[in-house]
C-alpha cells in the first residue's frame, strides 16, 4: 500500500507569490490534515479535511487555505508569501482523525521563500 | 495558557542504556496522548497511543506511561541502539475527537555506540 505522497518535495518562491502544495492520502483514508513545521515553532496544525469539508482550522491567517477533492486528495494554497512562511509543510492522513486514529505523515514539502 | 512541553531538546545516551523522554502538559485534559518519531527530512512516524484510562503501554522495546494527575507522559526506549537516534514528538488532541493534534517541540535522542 502506498504511503502519503506530497508534491513537490522542494519549492523556492519569492515574497508576494502564491504556492499550491498537493497531498495524496493513503488509499481509503478520508481525513487529511496539514501541519507547518519550523525550527522555532515546531509542528503547528493548519487545517483538517474530512469528506471534502474543512472540519477544523488552526490559528493561521486567511492567506493559508486548502481544499479536499472527492478522491480525498488535498491541496493547500498560500497566497502573498512572506519570508516567515518558509517551512516544512506536512500532510497527514487517517481513516478519521477525529476518532483517535493515528496519523500517517508524508515526507513534506520544503518551502523556501526568498 | 495551554502548553505541551518535552523535557529537553537533546538527550545523549550510550548504546544499551534506557532512554527516558518526558512530555508535560498544562491546561489540557486529553483523552489520549501519542508519540511519534521523526528522522531528518522525513515526516513523523506514529509509534504509540495511550489513552487516559491506561497507565502503561508497551511495544517491543518501547514503553509509554500516562499520568493524568501529574499531567505527564514518559516514553522509554530500553536497550537503546544507534538506529534509535531521532527526534521524538509527543502529541495530544486538546478537545478530544477533533482531529487537531498539538505537538511538543520534540526531544532529539542521540545514541552513541
């Protein structure tokens, strides 16, 4: 069974640009969560989708958005990039994260904003 | 304020010894707590989940305890090996059944041969 796949693996953007990151969950998983990881703040929850609906959202500005498709694949978008958005963006999937399920993480997308 | 803290950023031990990592939390009442392992450049990998009504859980050389009175979880690796070197993260769901995990900063374990 294939794991969680995130693309691209690395991304370099400049301030003011926008970026879209993609996540394909494990087959059969309906919940997809996104996390931002930085050396200073650690892992921080961005949002979680279940059956195409955003079920939970972290404390990030509206520049961060996401969506989930009918096949459970998910994308997250960051608009008007800032230097502080440089981070490892991790996607995690589970059958249903709200029922105490463990999360399966992808390897992440390393975003650098110059 | 709500916090989840892991005892130290780094822990160095000799091969064969037991590594003990600590996770403390304040102002949460989690129904469960999870532990993950993260290697450089990779996403976290789930290790163990312990529920509030469980005192201890084991998996091979790993053991986790959960003390809801002390608001603390201990993570032990017995007979440690250099391959155990990684960052270990504890995580909890602050409101139970929301799917939103709060992670500690992690403890980087270095096991020396």
